[in-house]
C-alpha cells in the first residue's frame, strides 16, 4: 500500500522538525557544558573566586563559574587577615557567601589557607606590648584559629590548604617565617593535626610554588616520609601552577609529580595561569612581597596580545595539559587562579600596573582561543 504524497510530505516535515528540535537541544546542551565536562574523566577543574564576584549584582560571572567549573577556591576571603583580622573579631560574611555558592552548585570547595606567613596580622605574633609572643601563646592562637574556622565549615569544605609556602628553594630548608622562628619546624605538623581534629573527613594538603625545583622537592619529600612514619595526617600536595612561556622545565615538573605520587599523596595543581609578559631579571617565584620596579619594556602588550604571543601561550597550555593528562591518575584537581584576565593577580605581580593575559577568558568573559585548545584536549 503506497503512502500518499500529502502524508509523505507531512511525515517528512515532522521528521525535519524533530531533527531540528534535536539539533537545537544538542546545541543548547553544548552551551551548558564547560571545562569541567571536558575533563570529567580526568580531574576536577576549578577556579579561584574573589569576594567581589559574589557581591556584584550582575550574576554573569557567577553563572559562568557554575557552568565551567566543579571546584572553587577562596582566593582571599579565608586568609587570616580577612577572616580573623583581630584576636576577638571574625569576619564571616564573604567566606560564608563563598561556601554557600559552592554548596548551591554542588562543587568541591577548597579552603585557602589556614597557616601562611603572608596576609596574617602582625599582632598574631606579638604580645600586648608588641614583643614577640611566646611559643605557648602562638600555638594556642593557631589552635583556636584552625579549630574555629574548620569547624564552622565542617562537612562543607572538602579540601583545605592547611599550610602555605613554608619551604625555601634550593635545599635551604624551612622558610624563616614568624611561625618557624617562634614554633620551630613542628608548626607545620601541628597545623595538620589540628585541621584533622576539627574535620577528620577533610582532605588536607600542603601548598607551595616552584615545586619543580629539585631542592624544594627533596626537602618536601623528606618531610612527607617523616610525617607518614609518625601518622601526621597529610593527604596531598598543591603545586602552584604559576608558569610562563619558558618556565618551568616541564621535565622537572613531571619529576615532582611522580615524586609526590610515589609517596602515596594526591597531586593538586592549585593556582594555574600562563604569564605572557617579560620577566624582570630571572624572577619566577610567587612570594608576594617580592614586587619589582615598573618599566615600560616589561609591559609591552597594553593594547592587546600579538597573535604570535597568543600562539605561544596556546602551545604552552597544551603542553602543560598534555603532561597533566599523562598523569591523570595521580592528579585530583587543576585550579586556575582567577576566572578572567582582568582579575588575575598577574596584572600586578611581580610588577604592578601591567596588562597581562594569563587565563582562558578575556576581560569581557569571552572564551579565548586558548580555551578551545585546552578544552579540546579533554575531549580526545
């Protein structure tokens, strides 16, 4: 029995309409996916959030973060100076807002950071007369701070950067911070013990920069082995990903990933960006007090990034992510340090007042070509 031309035309129109609807649905679904979906079988993909993002009335950036990422880190609002500016005063508002945002969107939330030598009030290390505080009083202050902060977000914050940047480079050993000078080397293990007591289910990591450096790597591995022998609860190491077009040596970076994983700890890439600007001298660190003098030659791309430099950045990001994917079973999380170029700390560090382009989104929140290059690696 044949189908009439009218019925055939009707069926064809219905089929075309169905296909069009399906195509639109696929396109809409594609628009709703982000970097987190590209790397869903590899590792968590995160970004750092500042308090201004959460306070703005315009929700465009917040919606973009929710679409693109499944992990968020507190950029500043949980640092000691922000959340606990005076001994008897706490500033919970921005941190609470940050945790609420992550909880609402089902994200892995990272608390940053409990113990650090920077962005901590000087009075933490002083008595009432401005003299160095006793070991006993400083340990009590550290205990009170960690217990109070971690307990408040117990069960909500999945990962804590417990101690930040406590080791020098080139096998010099411990950084001579106020923590170390007053408490000695046990300050770090004590911080991990206190964080674990406050939330036994939290994943606790040590976070630092330039961990590709063999001296820093070797010293850290020795500490990890000692901690494991004595039951100190350290679960992972954060590799601050402050990299440039020509540093670090990715072979050394890989050696460090393998060294930490060999000790049974998870690897986190915690503060990733690719700096495209010239370096003052041979500087590659992230010590925030090491601000360099401004010079026009160090700020060459005020009017936009040249295509050839943009391609260099694309190639660098691709090589770096290819390395991470090679070691995906060792890496738990990759977090970009900021959402878009305009809010990156690299505009002002190590030289203030520059125009940098280190992230995957431009200043108007548009995806850059480097975004697509990175995302494409996750889908192969």
